[in-house]
């Protein structure tokens, strides 16, 4: 079995995955949403302190499995430096104490493998990752051949929902709150501009849309927020669909997947389904419980890396806050 740890942002999670069967034997996650919601976003130092409390508590429950562990996998990049360190230090301690190898896992690859928890992999794949930290399209041939073909030049998709929610005083994380509010709103009430709609670039940008939302919020009263939320969600998704359409002119996907916390957004899912229909492309989605950050996806990558012998050196494994894909 492999024990995996995730602490790249505001979720403390540990999983245990059986190597031969890919079965998820144990998974527990303690989220910090409540603690950060008063600030309208994640406070890194607070997150690190909460990980330091939560991770040992979860690990305690894993003790019966210690004798069966063949390796420990841990998210080492990208993420918040101070929170990644909590997981990596714990993984190093486990590696030394149990004398098992350590595997440093890239969190973005983890999101891709959230599609394959308790399943075999299916490649090649075109993947849209929409999370709090990233908005990017990747061509995935296999674990070691991943090419990013489009990414955000500024804010991410999920982050723009978080910031819009903060402006309206809704709380954190903003994605589900904005989605709920948008449900009864008028999508056409605010004529926000689709970002980069005149640019030939296949890239994403959310900072301009965020500023348009800010101006609309400043002029509106609370009863009008639902229309702002609906119009914002409509344009945020239209931006992704427009750029994917452009990309599909040269590369036609056979299998397309949406992963990351914001892949839970039902309007995004429905619009991408519509986009893929004429291509006859298959859409893969993670189970709802594995869209947001979790340790099961890190464990699934861990199994793949274990089988390929991709271990890290205990001395050289360091946290890296930036994306390396
Ligand atoms: O993958 P994730 O849990 O963490 C990162 O790796 O960043 O993604 C969290 C992000 C947050 O920005 C959250 O607001 C967004 O995903 N999110 C959503 C929805 N659910 C979560 N965004 C839009 N619609 C949703 N339903
Ligand atoms: Zn994530």
C-alpha cells in the first residue's frame, strides 16, 4: 500500500491506496474553509498551522496500515510553500521511521489522476484543469508526457469566482456560492465582455472580468447580486468555450476531461458537453468528491510512480510553489 499526503492549500488529507488493485483503502480530508471564510480567501500561515494540527490527527488513524506500506507519496509542488512543507516534512518522517521510499507528486498531475481513482488510466487525453490556482489545458499522453497548451495569464477560473464572491460578501470558497446565487439570476442582465475575445492567443485571462464585476457590484444593491453572479458565470464559461473552440480547429480531441475544484460547476460541464458533441468526443469527469483537493488523487499518482520506480531522494525532495508542467 501507499500512504499519500495532500497539503498544498487549505485541505489536509491522507489516503491509503492498494498498489496492485488501485483500491482506495482509506481517505480522510479535513477542510479549512470555515476558518478562511472570514477572510474571503486562504491565509497561508493560518493554513499551515491548521495542517500541523490536522495531519497528525488523520495519521493516527492510519497506524493499522503502517506494516503494509511500501512507499509514502506527498504533494511537493505547486502550492503554498508554507503549507506544502507541512506535508513534505511529515512524509519525510514517515519515510525515515518506516524505512520506505518517498515519492514527490505534482498536484496538477494529481488532479489529472483524480479521473482514475480505483480505475485504470485512459490516455491520450485533453484535459482542462480549472481550480483555485490554475486554469490550463493539457495534452496528456501518459504520466511523463504532459504538455500545457493554454493557461491563464493572470487569475484562475476558480479564483475569479472566489474574488467575485468576496466582493459580494458571500464567503469562501466562492465557486459553489456564486453558482448557487447565479441559479436564479439573469445571465444577460450585465453585458460583460468575454476576455481576450479578439485576441488570436489561446490563453485565458480573468482579471479584466473581475474588475467589471467589481464595478457592477459597487453600483448594485444586494437584491441585484444574483444577476451579476449569473452574468459573470455566463461570461467566465463562455471564455473557456471560445478558446477551446479555437484550439479544436487544429487539434480534435477524442477524449476530453475536466478536472479540478471548479470542474464541479454544472454550467461549465453542460457547456463543454455541448461543445464536444459535434466532435463525438468522450467527456471524462472526476467523481464530485474528488474534484476538489484530496489525497486519493495523490495516492493514485503515487501508485503509478511506484510502479515506474520514480522515487525521490529524501535529501533532495523540496517543495516548489510554482507549477512545473
Ligand atoms: O482544486 P481545488 O480544490 O483547489 C486548488 O487546487 O486550487 O479548487 C478550488 C477552487 C476554488 O477557487 C473554488 O471556488 C472553485 O474551485 N470551485 C468552483 C466550484 N466549486 C469549487 N468554482 C466554480 N463553480 C463551482 N461549483
Ligand atoms: Zn487543487
